[in-house]
């Protein structure tokens, strides 16, 4: 139980400890709440990430030095949680931005464009070097014919979005009501707005001070915890009692956590952190109602990782219309199915090797040709034994065999390829339909079993 309360405490602390109830901190909260309540803004935001490659070996990365800029432009309706944003990027500090996608969220759908994502993939993916010109041209035409993918939100998701926004405003109110004796000391008024500065020393002091506040004012910190739990449950659509927390549980855990934190903070004080490591954020709202402009500038520096990120955002209040020009969109399933049909036409299956693990699964190695080049892919599949013979999941097996279609009925599967239609027996085990590997002989495949180590090879 302590682990559960500790997890809740850490989440609550991360949300609430960043701001207290000095006049500057309340002003910061009120500004954030005003921004959340804006019914429409035109957004222009640039995110710049620089990485010097110094931690590749330690972290297992192979990135090398990288520069990435992401630009977000478009309209956002904060109050109704809708948006129409164009996402673009560039990999140098100069030059044109390349479009990546247009992201639209309406009251009942999420929509995004496909062309920029495909263009990035075909020019950047290592495997793209082996693709034939014919394959690329065919996918180009397919993407042009299907410029948008749309997924409808169900009524529960729509209600959840509205409730999440409402509860977020309640979080702001709870902070102002229950934090009157706490001061974060990291937020100050500056240049007509507010600045938040967080360093190693201020972070350690902040956590220690908030823990002291939480223990000394357990009624208020308990109320903050419950307000956050209400928001968290709404945000993740969790059951009302999933994170239930009694006052006694909270008080007992706080005392225990306080002792744990003292030991941890002593260790953190000796941690090597760069002299320039910090998080700085400046926010400001100018103008009058109907013409307000919100600005946000932020910078994060982690010298040990060789990482620096800056954010510059301007949101100008305006009337917005979200996604009204989009008239042609397909579902993700239809788009995936159409793309898979193209891939299948350029894929030649040679063999599949199934390696049972004895625990209901098999490692799968797939060998073949794609655009005339040898390929080798790996996956896993459900596998069991039936009457002493190995059997594999029907759905997973035939997803690996291009040029074959199948139709499942109760107890049988009808399999079709270019040469024949064959009906084979299936076996339901715990809700999964299986087919015996040896029955694939009837489709013209060679099926070979090896005992040491166990492996089943299915080949043309």
C-alpha cells in the first residue's frame, strides 16, 4: 500500500510543488488558467533540439550530433479541445522547413495528413535504399489519392475530453485554495509576465520544502492529492475507486516518505550536474479580451547528455474554424490495408521459420525478397500443440504469407491463393484459432520439422 501512496505522492508533488501562493505564483496560475479558457488562438511555435552526440555510447544511441527544428502553426480552440495544426521540420538551422503532417482534432474526430510522413520515410529510412522506383511511384500515387486518415472519437472519448479540461481548471483552483502557506521560490514576476527557473539546488530545496508543507498541512495536501486523483482518473478514464486514498494512508505514507527523501537528497547533492543545467520558462499575456496574445519561451539544458532544447510559442486570440476544408479521408484500417496490398505485390515469400518456446509462443523468422532484394524480418506468434502436432495462430501465420487470402468460419478456414482454394481444419484454444503446421502441405508448401533445436520451416 505504501508503494501506491508513494506513487501518488510523487505525481502530486510534480504537479503542485512547482508553484505556491505568493502573489507572483498566484498570478502565474491565473495566467495559465486564462490561457486554457481561450476559445480560439492562432498558434506559431518552434521547438529546437540540439544534441552533441556525447552520450551515444552510454545510452546505447547511435545518433551522433543532431539538430532538429519543429514548427507548429495553425489554430487551437483551447476551450473545446480542438485544433488544426501544420507540423513541419528541418534538420539544419537554416533553409526551408519540410511539411510533416497536418494534425486536426475536431469535436468528434482525429485527422492527420499522410504525404509529409511518407516523404520523410522514403528519404530517411535505411531500408528505402532497396526500394524500386516502381514501388515508390505506386505508393506516391496511393498517398496522393488518400491524403488524410481520420478516426472518429466515440461518445465516451468526447465526454472524457470535456471532463479532463474541466478538471484541469479545478486543479488550478485547488492550488490557489490549498497552497496559501507554501512558496516554491522558483516563480517571479518579470517583464509584465512570469519567469520560472529550476536548477539542481532550487529543485532539491523545492522538493524538501513541499514535503515539509505536505506533512505540516496534511489536511490541505490530502485535499490536493484527492483533487489530482480525480483529474488523473478522468484523464485516463480509470474507475472511480482505482486510486482511492484514505486520509490515514496519506498521513502515514508522508512520514515514511519524508525519511526516505532525506536519505535520497543527501545522495543527490553529490550528483554531478553541469553548471548550466537548468529549465527556464517565461510566459506573458498582453492585449485586451478578444485581442490577447500569449507568449511562452522555454529552455532546457542537460549538459551531461549533451542536450539543449528551446521552445518559442506565440498564441494570438482569434476566431477559429477547425478542419472545415477536409472532405476526403479514410480510416487507418483502410489506409493500412491499401498500403499492404502494394507491399504484397512487391514481396516474394521464401520461407518462414517457427521456433517454439514451450510457453505458448514461437519466435518467427521470415525470409524473402522485397523489390528484388533479400529481406529478413523477425516477429512472434501464438503456438500450441494439438494431438501432438504443432499449430500456429491462423491470423498471425497468414499475415506473413503474401498473396494468400483466407476466410474463417466455425472450425474451418478457407484459404485461397493464385492456384487453388483449400479448406483446412482450425482449432479454438482460449479464443485463438490455430491451424496445424503440417496441414499447410495441402496448400503446396513444404513443411519440415527439426527436433534439436525445435524449429518448423515452411517454404515454397
